[in-house]
C-alpha cells in the first residue's frame, strides 16, 4: 500500500486540474477537454506514473485509463474514475460510459507521444478534431503550488549541502572525472536524491550529473546546455570520463540535479585544484561577473518581470564587459538562455531567453545559470534554483557563490 505521505492529496490534484482548465481556455478555447499521454504529465494530473492516458474535460470528472498498472494506479491516485482500456478505438465508448464523454474538439498532448502513436490516436478518434494542448500543460505547471514548493525546498536544501559541504570534503586533485562522479552519486544518494532526473523535451536524456575537469568544461556537446562535457562514452555522454584526471591548477565543473518526490532542483558548483591565490585573474573576473549576473537576475525574479528582457539585459551586459565571447559557453556550445523553468522536469518553461514574453508569476521556479567558458582553462560560473516571489528570487539551493578551492 502507498504510504499517505507519498500520495498526492486530492486537493492538490484538484488545484492542478483547475490550472490546466484555465490554461486550456486560453490556449485552445475550442477544445472541450485535454488528452494527456506522457507519464510525467499523468503524474502531474493523476498522482501516478500510469501507462495509458487521461481525459481531463473542461467540466466534469477526469478519467484515467490504464493499459498497465491499473491496481497500482488505484492505490496511488485519489481520482475516482480509473478504468482499464485496450485500444484507442474504445476511448469514445469508455469515456461516455463513465459520464465524461469525449468532446467534438479535444486538445491533445502532442509532445508526449511519438509520431506513430499520434497517427494511431487520430485514426481511432476520427470523429474528434484534435488540436495541440501542450501549451496549456506547460503553463499550468509553471506555477508551483505550496505542496510542490515544499518538495523543491527540501531538494534544494539537500542539494546545497551536497555540492557545498559533502562533495568538497571527499574529492581531491588527481582523481578522475569518473571517480568524482561516483563520489557525487554516493553523496546525493545519502541525502535522499531519487536519482532519475527527467527532461521535458522529447528525446532528451539526463543523468544525475555532469563532471568536467579543466578544458573538458569547453568540450563540444550536443545537448542544449552551456557546460562542456566529454562524458563516459559517445553513447552515454554524461557523468565524467574515466581517463581524465583533475590536475592542480584546473577548474572542476559539477552540474547536478537533485530529485525529491519527482521534483527537481538544478545547481552548478565550480571547484579549483589549488589555493584561491592561484586562480587565474581572468577566471576570477569571469566568475565574479557570473555572480553579479545571478544576483541581478535574482533581484528581478518578481511577478511581472519579462523573461526575454532579463536575458537581453544579461547578454548586453556581457558585451559591455568584454566577456561576450565566452558568456554562456564558447563557440558552438553557446546557448541563448540565462536560466530555465524547473519542476517535474529539469527543462520546463518559462525560459530566460528571447521569445518568452509572458510575465513571471509568484510560485514559478527558475534555475539561473550564468557561466563563462575560458579558452585553455575551462568553465567558471554557477547555477542555483530560485522561487519567484514579490520580494525577488529566493534561492532554494543555497547562498554560497564562490569557487571552492581544494588543495592536493
């Protein structure tokens, strides 16, 4: 049986349903409800990682339909209508039979299923016009409830301790990236990390950390992030490389996620193998600039601020400081964002980037990650996860901002 403290309360699910319905009224006003397919969004709306789909009508009771795990779903979810199904062709009859009929026009989570499955759904629901519903789901999840924020605060507290206290006490120059990644995994596990970070963008993968020593912080990457990384292997470009050691005089970048009850925080900490006086002046200046950028962004993380305007300010600021060439990574690794939404996935909206013009709202959670790649040295900068409040961004992952120096 699922322990009561593990279940998502019914009042919490009802709050999420209201947010989705309100967002759907704006994003797809012609739709009479929303079809949801991905496990991540099924958890958000039903409180269980079901294999199947959910119908959330604009009015009336939602219905969770399970192909597998029906008994588990009934244990974990407080929804009252949880039923089995075999084929998508049966959906209209099943939904009508439980009093929540499919509408003539329905929104669908298109990013949560493959192209092939989408064709199957359309073929079997030929009598229903399907329109995209992904924007409504994204908007609904942007603002976290007090219940969600409590989990993210717990994650952030443990996260800050992991990278700021426990990891630096256990690593030393001369270790390989892989050794450091192994120690980090032990630290995160000891503090309660669930260990499976999730990505929102279809096809993207994540592991619990990126570990890059020296120039590997500028190593070419294929993912949408500023930290360079060689990783374990071309088939698994995460963690750290067993053949690369962290040498004296080099930076070490650790970019890690922490997960509590499905909710993520994101944090990056830079370490240096040596004394603070040995950190090159260019690296110190670049890192101090990143700290100033983070502090300014935190001050601006208030309801009403425009994400695109915050990003534009920071990129222009780096230009004025003569740091634009490495700001948010070097060359092809460079990204166009300063931060990103986070919650049930590491890469949620809103994003502090061009094109995100909707104002911030209280309860949003944003990972702010100003970083600078330095040729011949590596990467400096930082990342912390913030809650948007009327007083500005409140860091969930700690207040320390400096490079942590570790001797041999």
